[in-house]
C-alpha cells in the first residue's frame, strides 16, 4: 500500500521539521510510482519558493534536487517514468569538495551521474517555519504531483551507497541513528511518522 496523490489538490503536511533547516548532511529515501509526468511537480519540499530543499520533476522528466528551484540544483541522469515502482535515495553532504561530492542520487540502488546548475551549498537553507510537504512542494510554486509514495525515510546523515541499498531492500529503517522521519504510508490513508519524533501528517 501507499498514499495515492491525485496531482490536483492532494498533499501531506508534516509540519515544520526544524532538523532539516541548515543541515550539513541529509539523506532522503523513498519509493515512488508516477501516474502522470508533470514539469515542476513536487515530490517532497520544505521551503519558501524559490529557497528551501526540494525534490521535484525538472526538465526532461529528470528528478531534481534543489536548494534554489531556479538556480541551484542537481538533476538525475535517469528520467522519471510512469507505471512502475522505483526507489530513489538522495544524499546531501555539504563537506564535499565539489558538487558531485555534495549531492548524490541512487536510482534502484545504482548511483546516478548528475548534472548541476550553480554550486551546491555547504548547508541547506534555513526555511524557518515552512512545513515539509509530500506530493507537493510549496504554496508559492503550487504544483502538485500525480503519484504514489511509500516508505519515505529522512536522516540527518549522509548515508553510504551500501546503506541506501539496504534501505531500499528493508521495510523498517535499517539505520536508526540520526533518523528524523519515517513515513511508511502503507495503509493508504494515514501519514504517521514512526521515527519516534512525532512528525505525523
């Protein structure tokens, strides 16, 4: 089971997750099944457009991770596609020397070759009281996404490639250290956070 977002007005508000603001390391992992491709369609986001932390469909249907939606981002080599489940792991490590060290993406456990715009920062923006959305990015951008999401996990840590693969193959989080959020979305109706941090949707 998963949460099924209709791309019109469905989104989940998980509140202001302060641990993401100004983070120097962050990993987001999730399973997604896209129903309809839509440029700028928001998958996960926390910020006030254009500044924040955003995962969304960018140009050429590529998954884009941005700290500034219009200027600073990395895009996947593999395009998003409809009608099948795929796992994505996005790892941010601000201590990296170059863009390719600071942002990595894994598609079904395989490292992506990314393209970049701007310089990925050493820390994520502080988006203040902005809430974390899934199925959507920000009220300013206002773009929903027609997709199904499941097993969203977020850590304030930079997971290794092996750890991302373990999470892809595990139902419960294999790594519990630095776990900020875990939304299985597995009953199809609720958005409970099982990380122990109480960030329910």
